[in-house]
C-alpha cells in the first residue's frame, strides 16, 4: 500500500546494503578457501532458486497502477 511504501523501501534498501557489505567482506576469503568453481556454483544455485521463487510467488505488475496492485494483494473477503 502507498501508506507504507516509503518505509518498506527503506527496509529493503537497508537489507540490500547489509548483504552487499557481507558479500564484499567475505568474497575473497571464500574464493581462496573454496575455489572459483564451488563458489560460483553456490552463487548460481542461489540465483536459480531465486528465479524459481519469483516465477511461482511474485505476480506480474507490468502496466498496472499502484492501486490495482494493492487491490490484487489485499485478502479477498
């Protein structure tokens, strides 16, 4: 909903930056310990799981207004 949009975006961006920090902090250490093949296989696996999750659980919003999206996400009574 529009009334919580700014707060939700702030939380999403905060999580994004925290995760980005840890990736930057740990990437070289993991690359040295695991090797590039294993590390990129793990990364690719997470990406593949993310694609499956999005395909199954996230609705298409192209061409819809924010109000139409909000109505589609509200529980039906």
